[in-house]
C-alpha cells in the first residue's frame, strides 16, 4: 500500500506546493514593493503621501458640546411600547408575573419595590447589602447601565444597556407592570 511510487508522488506534491508559494511571494513583492531609502539626507528623501492643509487661524471652528439630556427628561419622554421591545433582552432571565422567579427575580412591580426583596428569590450577599433602599427609576437607570459597576460582585451576567433612551423606555415599561 505504501510504496516508492506513492512516496515520490507525495514528495513531488510538496515540492510543487512550495514552488507555487515561492512564485506567489515573488509576484507579490514585485507588485507591492515598498522602497525604504535610508541613505542621504532630507534633501534627497522621497516624498510620500498627501499634504493636508490645516484650517486657517482666521476662522476658528467652535465645537459646541452636545448637551446630554438628563435621565429625568428622558424618563418623562419615555415610550413604554419601545420599552417592551427592549425587555426582550431581559426575558431570558426575568419574568413579569408576580412571584414567578427564574434565573433572576420577578420584575413584577420592580419600580418602587424595596431592593433585594422579591418574594421567594435567593439574592446574592452583594444585593442583600443593598437592602433598605427602593428601586426608583434613577437607581434602575444606574443598575441597567452596568450591573457590575452598580454592585460589584453580583451574579448578574448582563453587560448593561448602553443607550440612555433604551434604559428610560425599559423603566417606563416596567413601571406599567404591577405598579
């Protein structure tokens, strides 16, 4: 089964493949040659690239800082219908029915509910330390921005919602559930 003819074929195949790579490398170097001139001074240097003229000093461009809307303004203009769509990211771990805990606690009536007090849910020690406050929209906004920053060491694996509008819409939607 393994004889000298097969061995010669194998060797010729490897040599042919190496020859093809050698020619491809040679062709690429000839097409895309980068000249590196290191001798001489700046007088003999090869000019490369394009010159981009800077803006004239006579006409200063004033950068207007974008005023970021406060959470209270975003929450006042929030759309609960859009928040229901954003909740799609949450429903893998949270339920909206009262007492229906899943991987995360039930979010029924979460807006205004005392922290770490969903009936029947086993909270981590980090969240139990937050007891005493309530989940007001501002705290929920901070939590939804990045749960790991709000309560370092909690078990929630969600990275957070980056868009402030999405957070405001979601909190407005959650305020309609059981509140």
